[in-house]
């Protein structure tokens, strides 16, 4: 039996999958924070997601094909969450949302730095980041000479955080 949808509009259908308060935040944390376990996602959430909400969102994202879940070989009771191709394809959306937020909203410097780099780096940086995410989450080889976009984004974030802590 297929799901009922309000309409077949691609924007509506996307919002039905991603339009709740937490789904994009969970994907963001897996994507940019490389948080792959439930506990990491829960304890390191900037927004303070509740455990029951996180569990529900993870289940929904796995069911919708945006994340995959595998048993962690290092611990019987842990699962590892990975991005799928579907969620990796959201990188341009995240970059555009970040650029829009930086332009119109009162963002914090530390949390906006990755958005700034993605905006300035454009499609070339997005492509490198997506290739790296495919390597990390899907086991696909990185194209030769592809720089680590995740390392660049993380280093910029940590540098701004360190600067803010010394003020």
C-alpha cells in the first residue's frame, strides 16, 4: 500500500520527508559532525534533541532511505548510522540554506563558518565534500587528488570556536 500525500508537488513531497523540526538537523550532524552513533548524536546536539525524538527521527530517516543503520562490530548494542546517496545529494541544499541563513538571520560565528565556506567554495567544494561523504559512508573510493573538504570545514569550525573561547 502506498503512502497518501497531500500532492505530487516535488516541494511538498520533499517537505513531507524533511520538513519536520529535527530531520535535517540529524542529517546535518551525521554529515558535518561525522556523528554516527545514537549517543554521539544525542550528547553533541547543539539544539538539545530529546532521546525519544532522536530515536523516532533516526527510524524515520532509515525507513525513508536517507540513512542506513548497521550493527557496530565493536559493540553489540550499538548501531552505526550512515548517509545514503539520497542524503549526500542534500549537500547543495544545506549549502544554499546556510547561505540564506547567513544573509537574513542572526547566526553565530562558529556555527556559520561551515556555511560560509560552502557558499564561497561553491559547487567545486560541494562536489569534493560529496565525494568524501561517499567514501566515508558508502565505501566508494575518493577520486585521486580530492582534498578533504570535511577536514577543511572542521578545521575552520574549530578555529572559530577556539578564538571565541579566548575572548
